C-alpha cells in the first residue's frame, strides 16, 4: 500500500496545489479476482489529500474497507470512488482508450512517444504483468515505452511521465 500511496501523492500533489486535470485508476486484483476493487481518484473533486503517505494510505485503505459490501461504485471521500471491478475488462477498457501507452522496461525510449492531449498511461506494480494481463495489453496493440535505462518504482514512473506531459506545452493555470 505504501507504493500505491506514493503513486497517488506523486500524481496529484504539485508544490502547493493539487493537479485538478488528472484522473488515476488503481486496480486491486487478488487471486482469484472475486474481490477485485477499483479506486478512481478524480483530481477535479479530490479533497483531503495531504503530502504524507500515511494519510494517503489511510484514505485508500478506508475506501477499500467501505467497498467490501458494495455491489456498485461509491464515493468513499470527495474525489475517491471505489467499487467492484472485473480487472481484465477494466484493463482492456483502458488499453483501448485513445492515447493509451504501456510503460514498461521492455519498451522503446519514452522520448519517442507522441504526447496527445489525452493520454492514458498503463503501468503495474513491481511484478511483471500476468500472462492474461500481457495478452490483453498486446492484443490492444498499444505502444510500449520505457522511462529510462534503470528499473523505476511505480511512483517514480508517475513522476517522470507527468514531467514529460507537463513539458509538452504551456503549464496549466491554477
């Protein structure tokens, strides 16, 4: 949960403000995926996110706990929606989105990646994707990009990728 909390903090906290133009989806898929949950973090509605990872982890953990009996999405906190999910279907949905890219060590240098207005970056945890996940991503035909010559933690990937996106044009206001 620590690395997941770092990913959320890294993605949404920028100096003394929140990134309001960002949405992040986190998939929690146990094996078997019967109890799989999705947390969607929406920057435009997000509240109560602080720089310390402990409070971010608590927000996410509380969302997961609230979703245990839920049969549909619920708003656990402003800007944090959680609910049941079919992990394979969700991954396929994101992989088919316009502007989707797969961030992986085995990809082409990210500097060669086109940066459209809307971008969906798919990355995983410290483990490689399962054979099923890899099949979904490969079937979608999305481009694979690497963020550097050394392996990075997921939160570092979020930071590097958002920096690339920030540099593509004028900085967002407010």
